[in-house]
C-alpha cells in the first residue's frame, strides 16, 4: 500500500501559522507524545487496507515519509490560515451546478495544503528507477532523473522535487502559484531538512502562475527542463490551457512531461486536460491506470488501460486508481 509509507510525526507544539516549525527527531520517539488522532491515523492503512485516500496530512503537519531508497524524510504539509472547514476546502475549485468555477486563487490556496497521493506515485517511481540494478527496467525508462533538469508545477509539499534531488537530478525547481501557502515555509523546510543536509543535489523554489510567461523565472528558463512533473494539478478546467502553455514553454527539446492524477474530481476533468494538451502540441507517449492499494504477488503494479469514461465505476473504486501518463512534443 503506497499510503502506508506515511505516518504523522508527533505534535510537540501547536501548529504555527508562521513558516518556522520545530524539527522533529526521528530517533527514540515516544508514542505518548502523539495525539490520539495521529495514533489512529498511523494505523488507518492497516485497519482499512482497501481505502485509498487522495490526500494526506493536515495544514502545517509534519509527516514521516519512509522511502525504501532514501530512508525517512520529514515532509511538512503547507499551512493554511483558515483551515477549520475541511469539507468546504475539498469542495473548492470544483465546478458548480451552473458550470461556474470558484476563484482561481482561492482554489489554489485550498488545494495546496495537503500531500496528494499522485505526488507519492511520482516519488515512488523515481525511487525505483534509482535503485541499484534497475538498469533496463521500465521504471528506469519512465522515471530516471539522474542528470536531468526537473521542474515541478503546483508543487505543494514538493515531495517529488525532494526525491528528484536525492536521485541526482542536475537541477530541480519547485514552483507553485504566487499566493500558495507552500511558498511560505513548507517547501523551504522540506528542502532544508531532506536535501540540503545530505549535500546531495539541490532544489530551488519559485513562484509561478500557469500561463504567465513574462516574469523573470519564465524568461530565464524557457526550454530549460528535460522533465516536468504535474501531479494532481488538473481540478480547474479553466486552467488547463494555461497549464499546457506553461508545459510547452519550459520543456526542453526531447523532454518529457509526467502527468499523474487521481480521480477525486472525476474522470471527465482529467480527460479534458488530455484533450487540451493534445490541442497544444503534445502527444501521449505512454498512459495507463494504476491501482493505489493492491500490488501483484511479485510486488509489481496492478495496471489497466486508461479510459476517459468507465461504466459503473463507483466513487470508492474510482478513488483507488490514478492515471499515469508521459507526454512529449508532437514530432519529437
């Protein structure tokens, strides 16, 4: 179970609204320091093995991400100053019955303060590709980043960026919307506590609004990235065109875009994104659906063909799958 890699770290102090957060110690942790809610959350993957949450953590919370390749990583979830009504937050950014959409900035702020399962799918793929002896494997073919220049869009907690740096990417840039709470502490914390102290790779952080390409970061980095990560960035249909424009702008010749998305906002909106990128000069090199809960007996992924509509698919079954795609420019 992919989500069993996570457990909440003890809440020794109240979660601050400021970016500075206490550094948890991984050794000799006393379970008595953990809240009942955190203890219960630790065992949820074992109590409900068929449940596949789309997102993890609470605003400002620290999570322990156990990587088979890189060990324990301390991942801080971005904070959010008005995090009282979780159901309202999850609903933000989705289409209303009349077809209108909530404000772009509000939707981005609300969705930044979780660690999304799609980010964990990307991280796991990169870890597998970096394992000794992975030469010639499909994981290496899809996910290898050693020597690559990587851009993460809508980074949030920036777990893929952290793992890319540890996997020896030559350059990693984690970006999020200028108003995102991720830029006010979480990304910096996750870089400093998991990458900088290892002295292995580096990650830079930059604000970027999709489709706005005249800022200094955009003008200095046109065509600069051989790999672009977009994990669960597709819930706002009105932003699909801007997202595709950003991908085209930053992608280097011969580069690849990784698209990973859960179906928590439905299949149709994800399918709509694929239609948009095809209209904007991309082709799909590889695409499949992956089970987030079960694995094959040999540890391999359970997959099925991607379809934009699946007859009779209930919400619970839909939640346990995600789509993984590799895009490239048409003609390359």
